[in-house]
């Protein structure tokens, strides 16, 4: 397992990491979650991603129980949480100081750890001043509850504003962003954020490298029963699969199959390895509902050296969507 620095920080994070969104509490019980985390850890994964919103907190509870059961040394792994959607009441949502502090304490309790390595603002909050967000994250770091803070699905301008507030007031600035990134969702990571990698040393912990499964080949003939789009509460995901954009991605994924075949790998492995080609990707978060699926995804590391310039040219010939880069006016 190769390790990459998280942006400009000195934190080494495994190139492939393991997330619990959708699976923990919906598709996996404690035994299955523990077994998958153990396999990931044994194969060199050191970052386990979570959020208060995942399964209404049950995902963090399962991960905390698994961590306690395995008994790994706390200095050998990285665990995260995200704050924004904590409940239905007004003070249980958003990035106001009260919810951020309460959510951090609740995550620590569910995960059964003394501190969070990474703490993300799960979305930007237009109702809370950016100064309040930055000062609160700085306070959580100074209190020893958080080591690094970051954002998820923030615009480059919003991230730059947060960095500006932090620098002007000698506070801890955001270290990382968690954006969606895959073969058919490239503009933000490859274009919009491009100036931030150098100017602020932004790291990225990307999610959905397989486009919620569209790049696995699993959905080429329809949506199988028991898959993510059929789960209660994920009707919105089914809509993504059935609209014109989703159908287009699934069709394009079929065109990638011959390339994967020539490389003796699955389309999923090809898609994950492709993400790792980007030097600004600190880690690719994998999701898996069983150990076999996890092993297949982790084996994408073996495909990475096979992605020669000629292979990448073939891939781009299918995708036809390379971003132009940062906008200039």
C-alpha cells in the first residue's frame, strides 16, 4: 500500500481508504463491518471515513464498536467524521458553533476515540458566517478534539475565504477537501480546485470513484435487487441511475470494458486506478458491502502501473470530457 501526504500536511494517508457510507447500518452489521475493516487494515489501509449523517449516527457507532473490538493502537489509524446533518431540530443542523461542538462530542462518543484525526464540514452553510466556522474548528483543534479540519463539496472560493480568515487571524486553516471525483465528474477536482493545490496546499479525500457503482458494470442490464439504489431512503440514487445522465455513464462504462479487458482487470479496478493517476488525489475512499468486493477494489493498486500514456489516451478517447483547467477571465 503506498501512502501519500494529505495535501501540504505531513500526515501520511493510504492511497486507498475505506468508507462506511450506505453500507454500515444498511448493508452490513457489526460482524461484517468489523471483518471488512480488519481486511482493509491488514492490507495497509490506515484511513477510515465516516460522518454523523451516515445511517443517522449508526454508522459511527458500528465503526466505534469495530475499532474497540480490534484493539488497534490509536496511533496506527486515521478516523474521520463530518458535521452538518445531525438531526431534524434547528440546533442539530448546519455549521453553527453549537452544533459543530455538540456533533464533535457525539462523534467521539460513537466512535469511542479521544480525538478525530480529520473533521469535515460536510457542506457549506450559507446561514453561518465563515468566521464562526473557522474559529470553531480552530477551537476544537486547540482543545485536542480534532487534528485536521477540512471541507466537503465546498467551492474553491469558499475554501479560499476560509483560508483567508484563518491566515488573517493566525488560526488553523482547512487542510483537505472531500469532493466527488470519478471519470465522469472531473471539473471541480481537475479544474476549479487546480490553483488551490499550490496556493493553500489542499489535500483531497475523494468519494464515489465508481460513480455510485455505475462504473462497475453491475448495472449494465438494469438495477439488481438488493443493490444501493433499491435500499429504503436511497430513492434519490435510483433517480440518478435512471435519468439520461446516469444512462449515459452506464453506456460509456461498457465502452471502457475492452480497455479493462486488455489490462486484465475489471472496469471498477480501472476506474479506481485512473483516480490515483491524479497527483492531487491524497486518497480514494472505497465503499464495499462484502470482503470480496473490498479485495477487488484494493487490487486496483496493481493496475496503476499498467496505465501508460497510450492507455490513458484510449480512456480519454472514450470519456471525451477532459476539463480545460481553471477558468481565466
